[in-house]
């Protein structure tokens, strides 16, 4: 199966979906958004990582930033924060570069590693897009966390890639139906930037759009 470009979802949505399906739907279906210090800090970190004008070569490593990727098979599009190309006999040729180079995607995140695998799924989806675009196999990548200031090495296993595929199928289905999952309140709600929009204690049986429309109608 292949998706048309009009049906592409954002790769970054995988992280939202894995964290909370309702959060993903509020952002990507109902177009709701709110900032808190966590989201602002994350934006500032990504501004540096996405500077496409900053390309550097460190011996046998070529660093590219803000690399746009997509996959018609997965129906997603987005950007890799950083892709390192390591000189390798098992790599691929790059225009204007001598030798062969193995892609190694890196995603920058604020804070520290999460208990869930939301960040890992997002990174894996980026790698799967690169595999399709560059006709290669990518078995490894890394997550860099601003709080710990170190990389977490990630292996892209067959099981992880299958999880990405299954999750994207669910996302496409919900998006096509315009369906926002009901509230499932949890401790993680306290850290969510959409807490005041989602209203987890009040919105068990209503959509946020219905609530906001109702509130606006009552406003004099």
C-alpha cells in the first residue's frame, strides 16, 4: 500500500501518539496546541539542530542537519534533526563525496530518557524513511538528551520497525475518521502542555471541539 502526499502524517506525531493517543489527536486532528516550558525548551533545542546551513566534516564522519525525509509506504513526512554519515565499506555513495557512507540518524530531545519508547519510535520511523529514500539498511541511531548531555544508542530491530508500522496504521485510521480518543487520565497528564485544553477530568464524554464551541456560544 502507498499513501498519497495529501495523506502524509507528521513523523513527530508518533512520539505524541505513543505518549498519549488523545494528545496526538488534539494536536493533529483538532489542531489544538499550547506551550509550556517543556515545549519551548524543546523548540529552542531543535532550532540549533535544524540549521541546514551548518554542515561539517569530522574526518570519516559527515554531519548534516535538518534533513527532510518521507515515506509513501508509511504515509509520513518530517525532518531528522541530524544525520551523520560514517565512512563505511557497507555504506552508500553520496554526491560530491568520495567513498561509501553509512547513515546514522540522531534525534535531539530535552530532558532525560523516558520510561516509554515514544522517542525511540519516532527515531526509528526517521530511519525507515531514510532507508527507502537512500536504498540502504540502517540498523542504528541515537537519541541525544539535553539534561543528560549524552547519546542513547538505539538498535532498529525488526520488532521495533513492525511496531512503527502498526502504530502508523492506527494513526491513519483515526485521522481518516477524524476520531479523537476519549480521556484516559494518568499521572502523565500533569506534565502535558495540553492539560488545560484536554481537561481530562471533564472531557470523558465530550470532544474538545464541542466544548470550545459551546463555551464560545455562551460568551456574550
